[in-house]
């Protein structure tokens, strides 16, 4: 039965989403089960909480544990809903899912603002007697989140705080909308094919289709991300690159071809002002401090020192790479020339194409190799089992420890198909808990979008795909190997999000090791291993222009962090000055004066990366440094793996991320390993 018919077949039997006795009953869940199940579970949570709060002076076991269990049940009901919405989307599913989103958000706000619950948790924290460290951490994080939701504020302030939050949500949504509209408002019509020289065939075909649709001759190049990247890397025509660069880097601003139409300038001012005010109400000096309240980095000074140190090193390397590229090009380079010449240099030097590697990475071989790596490191085995699934491509595996005990489960769904959200991710299906009467083993979803098998051959992966698979398995291990009993802290829950990419990024490291690659690769037709020369070129390509890439990341990170750390209502946003300072510290490539990249920097003005963009680099440092412990002891050293499992993976949010790292590595993180890996060590 296909997923659509299964989803359409609502039955009169009890709602399968509310059956929490085992794995989700995929195959029986219909779109019209969704909203009733969510409403029923929310009602149960509200009634349950009311009953818990009615108990006089309830202790941890009588209040926090049953409340955690209620929250856990809600997550379990909602997990298969959001999963199905992402992997087998249909109009009915989407409508049902969208109907539930505001219900879930409303409940979340209600909990965050619940004075009575807040007071009860405070009382337990003060009493604290007989609580173990994990229980204390449950209270500590819950109270932190109450504070960040504005619960403890006096009534008048609380109302203002709520208004700010609402206004910010609207302004940020408007920012994103302007970026989208500005992006869609520009395109380039080309009639002379020579002007498009160098562009890949799929870009040309897409552009020809758009021109035909619009009834114009030739080609129409839209200003979307993939087309912009293709033009920057492959278009031989310099003027075309320049025009695209200008259109892209002035979107939603006062400059460029759409100047003033969707201008985000005022929104940036307003967003920064309101964030600063909100931070002040909560007792923080600025928004950067507020951002760090939920992160591994402990202070504004620590982040700035981290960024300044790396910026200096990356800038130095970037300048050398730029000089080399300029010599290769034989002419002075503008910002819109870098990508084009870099692509040519890369081809000349490494001649490694992702496409040429595909036959060496058939998916069954990669999976076998991945399981071998997990066996060597953690003694894990995976055993496929037949359970109800949402699609024929999906599979379910029991995760077994060395002694054969089941420690959790894992759903895999790896191929791209219509109706499935793009990208790759790990999601929680069931979180681990040991709460009485509700004990559950962890179950994870790993979802990717690899090109499906064709012509009687298995799916063939690029090396990038292999790395992606390892990355998501790293998140899954974090989820599956947890030993924490409380759902709010088990697995990836409660983990500071500048540290949550450590388990995933460290797994990627094995994809770059000559000890591991032969386990993952064998030619789909001949079974031959990856030839030594191809392997070497692949490994070398990792370092290509690491300086230029890193310098850019650091420029963005410094700009973002300083913008929020140095904000003062009197001086306003100071975009230009802050950007100039970040560039002076980090950049190698001179951007033109009219570049307005900040006006489309949705990560920080519309998304969750405000005063948090540094996290990308932070997590890279953690992963490379943690992996260097394996390099020292042997990349499959089981004692090192056991330590990583015990000190980091098993602990989830029950322990501060820095404490976990130090316990594993014996010291604080050091960027030396990352710099060495990228060829930037002195
Ligand atoms: Zn990740």
C-alpha cells in the first residue's frame, strides 16, 4: 500500500498517534488523526499539570518527574507527525500539520510563562536536599528558560517584554520576506549564448525553460542561490559575474539594481534596538550576553578573543592564497573574479570531481563500512527488523551493544523523492527516559536526500554525501548512546547549541582518513578500492583555499557578534563601522564600498544565529580537537572511543558542554588541530 492511500484511510479504531506502547504505527496514521491527537494530548498535558500543581509542596519526584513524563508524551505524539510532514508531504498532511503548529506554540508559551510552575521549581532548587547533580541540572535549565521567557519580570515590564517579542517576530519575518522578494525581483535575460560560456548544462537548461515560460528569447537567469553560485564559479564572462555579484550583494538594500524597493535598513535598526532592550529587561548588558546564556561559550570576551585569534591566522593564510590566485589569474582580482579563478585553479591542481568518485561509493558498501566503524569504536551492531514504515525506501534497525542488548532503534530514509523535504537531518522519534512507568529506549530518524538507485545499480554517493551520512549518524549516536534518565536532558536535549555539532562533526573526520576510506569504498562494477592517487587528491582537496573560506566565515562571525555586543541605543546599528572593523580584522578580499551583504544576512536578522554565527567555527574547533585525541591514540582506538562515549555522548544536556569536553580531552579546546588539518599551522 502506498503512503498516500495509507494516510487517506482514516479508520474508526482508536487514534494510532495516541498509542505510545511501542514504535509509531506508521501505515495506520491518517491526516485526520493528527489534529485530534494533538488536541487530546495537549488537553491531557494541561490537566496533568494542573493536578501536579494542586499538590501542596510537592517534591521533585511528585512534580518534576511526572511533568517531564507529560512533556515526553507530547513529544512522542508530535514526532511522527512532523516526521511524516517532512518525508511524505501531501496537501492533507500539510494542512493537518499546519493546524497543529500554533497549538503547539501556544502551549509552549503557556509553559514558559507559567508563574506557578516557575515558583514551584524555584522552591525545589532552594530546598535541593537529596537531589543528584542531574536532577539539579534539570531544575537549573528549566529556571534559566523561565527567566529567558520573561517570567520573573514585574507586571508592567512583562507586558512590554511580550510586546517586544511579538514585534521582533514580525520584524524578522518581514526581513526574510524582503530578502525573498528582492531575490525574486531580479533576473538577467541573455540572448547571446556566448555570454553564458562556461555555465553547466543543467543551469542553461533551467534558464532556457524560464525564458520559454516568460515568452522571451534565449535564456533567463534567476537570482537564486544555485544560479548565483554557478555564475560566480563557472561563468567566463566577467561582466555577467559582476552584474550577478552586484544584484546578489545589494539585495534588500539602498544600493544596486533594486535600490530602496525592499530596503531592510530600517528593519535592521529596529531589530537591533529591540533585541538590546529585551536583553536589558532580563538583566543582560547586551544581546550578545543574552545569546550566550544558552551556549557553551561563557562570556563576550571569550568569544571575541576566540574570533580575533582565528581571524588573524585565517587572514594571513587567505592573503597568501589570494596572492597565489592573482598570480594564477595573471591580473588583479575583484570580488566577482575569485570564485571563477578558484574553480579553474582547483581543477588544475586536484582534478578531483565529485562525479568521478561516485562509482567508488555504492551505498551498500558505505553502510557496511559505517557499521564497521561504529563496531570498532563503540562495539555497536545494527540489525534490520521489519516494522511498519512510511515508505518502501525506509528501513528500521535495532541498535545492539557488544553483549547483544538492545539499546535503541534507528529509522533510515536516504533517497530523494517528490514530497520529501531537501537536505539531511537527524530527528528524535523517541527520547530515552527511565521515569517510572514511562521508561523508553531512544529511537532516532536519519534522513538524507541521496540520488536514488538507477539502472539496476545501487545508489552511488559522492564523497560529500558520505560525509553527510556520517554527520547525521554522529547526531544519532548522541541521541542513542545517552544514559540520562530525564527527557529534557537526554540525547541532544538541553545541549548548548554551539556544542551540539561536536558529535556530528567529529564523525565526519573518519571520512577523511586513509585508515577508514578503504572500508567505505569499492568500485561498484569491479570491487576495486579507491586508487591511491585519487585518494590522495581527494584528501588534498580538503585544504584548498581553507584560508579564504575561513576568513569569510570569521568576517561574518565577528560582524554579527560585535554588532550585538557593542550596540548602544544612542549610536544605533553602526552597520558600516562594524563591518569595516570585521573586514580589517579578518578579510583578505576587498569588497566594494556598495556591498550590502548584511541586508540579506537572514541567519542573524531573521533566523536563530543572532550573536551565534561564531558557533560554526566554534564547533569545528571542538570536533577537530576532539578527533586529535583519536589521531594520537589511533583512529579506531577503543579506549579513546569509550572515553568520548562516557564523557560526551552519554551525558546529553546533564553536564555543561565545557565540562564534558575537558573531561574527555583533559584540557580546554585548542584550535591547533583544526589549523593543522586545514594546512594553516605555522
Ligand atoms: Zn548537524
